[in-house]
C-alpha cells in the first residue's frame, strides 16, 4: 500500500551537541543515513525506512527505522523527527527536532534540523 507514495523525508540535515545526521531519500520509502558523533571523530553510514505513521504516535512525529553500519557491525537504529520548533546553540531557529537511537550507543537527543522542501 506504499507503492507510488513519497517519503515525508526527502532530505534532512540535523545536529545536536557533538553529533550530526544527514538523511537522503533513495526511492520508495528508503533512505541513506550518514551519522557523525564524538565531535566528528566517529562516522558511520546506514539505511532507514519510513514504515508509515505509528498508530500511537502524534501526527507531528516521523519515525525512520533501519540500521547503522558501525565498526562493530550492523546496529539497529531509530530516528525520530518531530515537527516542532527547535533553537540551536547559535540561537538559530529550525523547524524540526531530532533524536537518534542506535543499539549499544547513548541516545543522541536534543538535535535540531530542517527538512528539505522541494
């Protein structure tokens, strides 16, 4: 039932304290994900899929699920993008907040970002 539908995340750039994420739609509901953390010393890429709106989630939340290819192997990953205003450390306003969970890592929270608009 997802055929011909477009992901709500065509492209997204987000960042928090000592981490950043870059998401790019690759077709269907799939996305390429690049994650940098540890003040830029750690980098990994992976993939995530938009599986539709979770039944119990507010419509302001977009959830992508996938895995990150780390040096320790593939780790399950969840990306939560919320449509709510976020102010970064430089007092810049962004339209979205973002949190990233990767198995075996501390949750990356409090990020700000912007969804690409075409």
